[in-house]
């Protein structure tokens, strides 16, 4: 037998909106930082391997596809 308890909460809409906005901003900040780290890693790799412009463009294209796939997975 299950013991299911239902509770009703009264929440201030402005507080919830502010909390949601803060969470979204934090997520955007984290996402931007992750992209920044990845681009820096690509730049370091390109310098160390002395990649040509064409190779760098191909590397960036590959990374763009990875970001696009990740975005599609989250939808």
C-alpha cells in the first residue's frame, strides 16, 4: 500500500520568475564558459600541430557539428 501525500504550496509568482531567470542566466554563463574552453583547446591544438587554415576550418566545422548534435539531443 502506498502512502501518497499531496501538498499545495502558495508561491509568489515574482519570486519564481526571478529564480527561473537566475537559473537560466547561470546556465547560459556555464554554456559560454564551456564553449570558450573548447575553442581555446582547439586553438592550442592548431598551434601545436601547426595546422593550415584549411585544416583549422575543417576542425571548426567538425566542432560545429558536435555542438549542433548536442543541441538536438537536448530538445
